[in-house]
C-alpha cells in the first residue's frame, strides 16, 4: 500500500492542454453538426412522444371517470318521468354518454 502511494506521487503530471494524436482531426473525435442535428431530433421526438402519452393517459382517466359516474347512476336506480327505471340503450333513444373527443376512439381510427 505504501509503495502504491509513492508510485502515484512520483508519476508525471498530465499535460495541461489536451492534444490529439498525430493523424487525427477534430472532426474524427467530435460528433460535429450531423451529430448535433441527430441529437436535437431525438430530443424533439421524445418531447412529442411524452406530450402524446400524457394526452392519452388523461383521455383514459376521463373516460374511466365518466364510466364510473354512469355506473353509479345506474346502480342508484335512475328512473324516468313515470317512476319506472329507464333501461333503454342509447340506440333506442336512451341518454347517450358524452364522447370526450368526438369520433376519436379505438374503433374509429
């Protein structure tokens, strides 16, 4: 252990300014303009994907909330004007559940 400390203390100091090996140019060791463009494209694409994902998650949560409210209303025994329970489906004239984004949905893509 002691000899390791002595070896480290007597090692030459690194050069203060970095230099390239002979035969290398700066373009060969840096990403350059093309690397910058590719990195910027990936960052923008990732940001757009995150925004899209957040929008889709919000839509799913809202639909689940609407479905839970509709189920709770059905369980509470929603009744019509004559005191009987309304069991009609939306296609038969019953109240339809509101769509969040119009025709957007799994069956309409």
